């Protein structure tokens, strides 16, 4: 029974291998599965092709492409393993998530993803927030990482009775959020501390962090039904409810009330010392300063703990109750203006927060005239000014009140207007003038003392925005201030136009306002301006002007005229004049779009509606030097391993004196002065100051790194750098590498293992390393055995026997770059000729002093090898002769005995099966006749089959249907015994330790070659009937709807159609044979990256 099961299992394995081999024979090939590595690691990506699918092509047609826009095609670090396989060696990988696709021509074979990232990093901002003891939310920022990382959050309460996992951990963008609620039982509101454990896990590693959260400090209280009631003129009551007040009762509450308004702000904290045991709260807010005023009041609460969390602010807007105004209008003793027939009263407008109600207005009443009380109706005004009839011989006494719909202010203000004295003009301030300073947007009012200064107590200065061109009328709002009697000027900063007035206040008399007047007439001549330059750069000149004797209302605008001149000494314009119109409100202007390093002549004048003013004197100015135009036609020639020769043409416009050029390459800048540049003048000037034309310049850029890609641009520099010229891309030639670094060795009983690291300056690809074992006798070199290492940086050498005391052995290592015909630097010829007559190149197993890792390095075509200086690593390696180990004979004896045991067991099993097969079945006599008749029918059927042979048109049997390569016609008859193989039996071990891993024998080649016949030269065969009906009806999983013409599968049928929306898949390697099988196709959608079938790192 056991033998039968073993036999069935063997048959099943053979059938499975046959099916897999048949599928692989029709697959286009495969690629390494998804790769996940750390930053800076190395990995190999292998691509294999099916030669039957790509008829006539081999691995030389394979190449890699990526979805990285900066590196669409992979051109370096690619090695051809054999005729079906190539390997891309990704070295010192940077952080990325890149898809690599292996192609042959325009056909894609397979794709794989390379993910380069880091192990999980620590979360730095983990925090939690509880909301009114109903639920808790914990959040943290997910560290950036290309490698997919999962997070697991659990918490342990203080008494360790609960260990709960977060089942609702949600990732939104770069934030991780977990909610703990009362509904699912994950939130425990009665615990004071939570101990959280956050585990971050990805393919590269795991990290665990612990966080302790004080539950009471993170609870944010919540209130409901917040309202403002019991409002009065200066107080109100805040009322709200708390449904879960019982949870806060133990720690008590602290409340913060904030009042905000345009003219008032206050924040006050209240402590709930005797809070009600129920859920309703009532807080009295008093000492509100303004009646009938809109306040924005907000409330927030927290538990009485220093680090407790405030609740959200609950805000309401309310208005206090109105009352009658409490203060009258603010006035000055000289708040009036007199003209021939009228007087105008002014007062400071009442602030909104003092109006105390709606329907606010001012009450103006004449109380006394000439000292006698009068009974005139009061005037109601909504603006802070009023005009009244006036008699200069009378004195007037006015009273002013504030009023609203609730009543009139109890107090009033008084403005007394005295009768004009006989010598009124002697008490009036003189020389009143207003000057505007545009540099700092200030107005300065100047005045002189009156002719009669005796008795002056102080001055009052008034200002306001002008209502119109009439300068002595204000536009509603007025401001004033009193100054000492010795003051003669007042300055105020204001960006908008202002008019200012001054009044002299005597002990027995008030002059009222005297405005700065405009004395110019519209018929008067306009003033001649004197513009001055205040600022300039390469393309702009700023001029400013001012005037004293011209009223601003008279001017309509300004005109600026300028032109370019040949030099600062020649005033003749080179072209047409340019005219600019400037608004009358301006007193400076930026003349833009000028040529750098050029001379200009500027004139200007003012104009009104009737005439133009006189032109100013000519102003000669020159712009600053500017950045030149870019250099043109940058080219390169004669590239070496450390330099390149550049040539370019100077800028079309220098815009100044070019001092030097700046050559930029790969983030570095090299300043080149004109004296170092090959060219006739480098934009020098001749005696007349004229520049030469465009020049051809050249320069050799030195000290470049070997075998490096450079993007080179050039800028010209005057006082600023120009834009870069056209850029050129070059690659310097292969150079001489430096010696390997960090050489060290590990010495064992029989071996010496040498390690080293890459050279600091590779200057090329560092194609391989040479380990040199130098044999010396009496300090004289006898021979040097050199091993070439192309994979890894390690050499294992067996210690030689030391039969001669004078024999010594020294080990050194050097780096080697291979420069092919187009990479050879002629200046490094001496480095490419380092052959030594004592050198003898060896490979592993060819000599006892060869490295175990040594391989041969075949190179094709002309090339030059640049070797670094040898780095000495070890001296005097040898061991004494030892006897043969007795354990070896024991191992040989065990192998012989085991082989004999297996052979005997197999023989016994065979005899047992043969005996079972010899058992005959005895049939009863009545049934014997029936059996004999059935046997006769079977023999007749077999005889008829033998007469119906399947033949070709030449009367030959069809040799093979599944292996077209055995019968393809290419000008000569193919061998009947040809056997297809995917790899050359003579290939050397290159970049892999076992070439057979990359070789696949043709699974469809027949072993019995004696029955094969070549396909006739007609190129096709015919069949009288189907060879195998069951086989023809089987549905193919590889090439559906394959079109067959003349018995052959057409090339177009090999291109399998794929759905564009199909998600990318990866193929993993089988564990037993190392080959890619179609059954290994797996989708990454929702796939666990920890699957063991994926390759996480290939070194």
C-alpha cells in the first residue's frame, strides 16, 4: 500500500512538472518579485525571456524602463547573464517607490515594484482628547515612509484590568485617528490614567512606543442651552446646562468669560465654589461700561486642574438696555469759524459707545446774546457742525446737549463767541501755511505769533478732511488739540488729504479757527518745478518735486518728458521724446522700462485747465548697470576624465562692464575672470568708450570628477548675473580609481579572509578588484598571483604550507576600472600600462593562492584598464603541514553504507511488486467463452488502427508538434536530434554563483530522438485526422484564440492582450526549482507585504 501511494505521488509530480514546463514554454518570461529594502542597500532585479516566444531574439534585446520621470530608461549597471537573462544591479538605493518593467523591443515581459524606505520611525505627537466623558479620540502624525507601515494601538488602564485594542484606527492623509466610545465599551470614563502602546510595523522592522495620558486633563467639557438673560444697562446673566455635571463634581469647575467689542475687551475667570447639585448654572456678569452697546460674550469651562482642557467657546451677541446720554458733546473754547455773515460751530463727534440709545442727535441752543438770555428754538443736528447767522458786534453764548430716544444728557457743553474787538486783526495768528512731506506722509502747520501776543494762554490746532476744493470747510469729523503758547508748528501723520487751522486763546478772548488759505489765483502763472532724482536702478529712475506758492486745487496734473542721449556730456537725443502724464495728487514718479547703463535727459512742468507752467531745467541722469543678456551658443569639445573645453559667444547686450563669467555645473559655480578667458577683448572698452561686437570666447574647465554626468551653463556678470545660457550635458571619461579603503582580515586556522570597502573616489564603474598574493624569497619577489573579484568585497585564501623559512607571502588589493574605446582618456596612458612580468592571473581552484571568490573577467572589444595603487593588507601567510583528517574516512564509509542500504531496499521492493504482478485471475468456465469473444474483438480493432497511419505529404510520420525548433527550415535541414536549451553549456560564471539557476532545458524536447524526422522542405505538413481529440478540445490558458496558418502559430498570436485597468502583479520564485511559474502570479491589491513569497532584499 505504501509503495502504491509513493508511486501515485511520483506520477502526480511528474505530470505537474510537465504541465508547468508546458506553460513556461509559452510564457514570455518573468521578473523578480516585489522588492522592499532599506535606503542605501543594494539589490538585483532579474529578467528572463522565453526564446520560443521571442523568435530570433536573445537577452541582448532586453532592457528595463521605470515610471520615474527622471529616469525613464535604465542604461547602467545592467549585466547579461546568458542568452535568456539579464540582471539590473541597483546600488545604494535612494528612497523611492518605482515600478521597473522588463521589455524586449516594444513588448513588455513583466513588471515589478521596488520600494526603498526605512524601518518604522517613532511617532512624536501622539495625543488624546476626551469629549464630555462620552468618547475619546487619539491622534498622531504618521511619519513619512515609502514602505507601507501598519499601526496597532492598545491601552492598559492604571490597574491593568483592561487591555483593549483600537479596532477603529483610521488613516486620513498623514494622520492616524482612533475613537474610543461608550457604545462599544472601549472608553472607560472612570479611569484617571491610560497607558497606550503604539506598535509600528513594516517589512523592515517593528517599533513599540508607550504613552501615558492623564484622562482628567484631556476631557473637554460641553454645555447646552447657553443663553443670555436678565439684561440691564450694565449687567446680564449667563445661563447654561450640563448634562454630565456629576462627572465633574469631584474636581469642580472653572469658568472664563470674555467680553469683546470694537472699543472694549475684558476677560475674567470665575470659580464654581458652590455650584448647584443639579445641572443648571446661572452666572451674573456686571460692571458692563456702556448702555445700549453690542457685546460679544463668550464662555468656556474646564475642571479646576492646571493642565485641564478648556471647552470650546460658547458665544452670544447681546445689547445692553438704553438710557439717556450721560455726557455732552466735546468742544474747545475756539470751536467756531467766522466769515463775513455766518459763524460755524464745530464739536467732536460723540463716540458710538457714549450714545446710549437709538435715534441719536445733537441739540444746539443759543442761550445768550450780548449777555442777555434769549428764547429761540433749539436746533437738532445729526452731524457735529452747524452754521448760524452772525453779527460781528454781538457776542453769542451757545449750549450743546446729546440726545436719543430715551432723553437728553443732564450736562451740556458751552461755546462762547465774543464780539469782534476793534483791533481784531492784531490778535490773529500770522503766516499760516500748510506743508506736506511725502517722504513720511506728514502734514506740518506753521504760524507766527499775533502782533499782540500779550495775554495768550495757548493755541488750539484743528484738522479735518476737506469737504471740497474750498479749504476751510470740514467733512463732518474734526479733531483738535491744545498747544503751549510758545509753539509755532504742529505735525500730524495722515495718508489722506487734510486741512488744518489754528486759533489763539486769550484770557478774555477767543479768535476762533483760522485756516491755511490758498493765495494763488487761477490766472496766476504756475510755478516752475525743480525735479530731483531720489532713487535709481538699472531700469528705473524716481524723481520727486515740490511747490510752495501754488494752490493744490489749481493744478490739474504734471507732464514728464525724457529721451535717451549718447552720453552724459552729449545732450542730443538718440530717439523720440517720451511724454508721461502724472496725476495732480502725486509728487513723485517712477520712470520705468529704461535701458541699463544709459544716459537720459529729463524735463517736467505742471499744467492747469487754462495753461501750462514753465519747463524745469534739464536734468541729466544715468541708469545703473544691469544684468547682461545671456551668453549664446555654448558648446563643448575635448572631454577628458577631469576637464572639458568650453566655447561660447558674449552677450548681445552687456548692459554695463562685464567683469567675469560664472560657469555653473552640478550645483557648483566657478568664477572666470576675463583675463583667464580665451578671446580678443572680453568686452573691454576702447578709447571712445564704445563696446566691441559679439566675441568668441573659450575656457577649459578643470578639476572635474571622472565618469560623472555634468550639466554646464554659463552666466555673464556685470553688477548682477545674467540669465543662464543654453546648457550642455557632458559625461567625463573613466579615470583612475583610488585604492580600496578599510582593508582588514580575519585569520583562521587554514584560511585568511580579506575584507575591504569601496574606494572613496571610484572615478568609474569599479568593474572589479584585484587581490594580489606576492611570493617572496629572501625579500625578492618571485611571482604575483592575482585574483579578480567582481562580486562582493571579500577574498578567502587558503594558507600555503611553509616548508622554507625564507619564503614570505604578502596580500594587497586594488580597484580596477575598465575604459572602453569611447571612454579612454589619452592623458592617462601611463595608468593603463601597469603589467608586471611577475603577474599571473588565477581563478578559484586553479591555484592554492587564488581567492575562493576569484572569477575570470572576459572583456569584448578594445579597452583600457586603470588600476589604483595597491593597498597592502597582510603579510606572511602560511601554515605547517598537517596529517590527513581521520574524519574524512569515516564520512566516506558512511556514504558507502548508506548507498548500499538504499540499493538493497529498492531491490526488495521490486521483487515484491513483481510477485504481485504474477498473480493470475481464474475465471469460471461459463464465463470463459464471453471473455474469449471480447478478446477477439479487441484484436480486430487494433489491427484496423495499424492500417490507418498518420502521415505527411511525403509519406512520413510527423516528428514533433510541440517543438517547432526541431523541424524549422532555415536554408539547410535541421538535425533530427537537435535539442533546445536556454543556456550555453560553456558560459562562465558571471555575476552569479550558479549559472544553472538561470538555465532551463527545453521541456518539450523528446528524449527518443530515433523516432524524429525532419520537416520536409515544403515548409508545412498535412494531417488526415486529429492527433488527439481530447488535447485539441482543451482550453488554453496562455494563448486564447490562437490563429494557425499552414500549421504554424503566427507571431502576432504571441502578444497576449491585457486589460488596461488590470492592476499590476508580481511573480514570486518557487522554492524548489528557482524558476518563475505562471501559477505564481499574485496581485498586490490588498496583499500582505509580509508574505514569505516576496523577496525583501537581494544582495
